[in-house]
């Protein structure tokens, strides 16, 4: 699972990000090998589709099984808050670096 700050940055790409994910899935890979994390040795297209669901399907991007087995679409507060803090930190860093160059 991608870290919250990375998900926030990737989501900023909007429709371009979703289109890139769709193009990636259109290759229908047999295997996917990552530099980091678990490889998809078989059924890679399905595994990749599940892995990219948060990018491809906005309506169900936060869907997760709840305790009773039903799908919940409520965004996880902790991840959302961490992404916001991380994004604010990155913006603050850019502002600081830009001002320090003057």
C-alpha cells in the first residue's frame, strides 16, 4: 500500500493519473516486478487492478470491508490527516526554499 503522502500527491494528477493507470492495466501483464514490495508472479492483471483501485475508481477508492463484512466508503481519518500534514509540509518546504533564494 502506498504511503498516505504519496497517495495525496498522486491524486493531484486527477484524470491524467487515472488514464495512466488504465493504460498500464491495458497491457494485461502476466507478471509485475516492483523495485520495492511484493511482486505479482501470477494473475498480475487482477492484482494490479486491485492495487490501483484507489486511483482508477474514485467512487470506491476508499472502500474497505467493515467489521460486519460490508463495504465502507468512509475515508480513513488518520490517513487523510497524515496526507494533509505531509502535503502542507511539502508546500511549506517549497515556499521556504523559494524565499531563501532571494
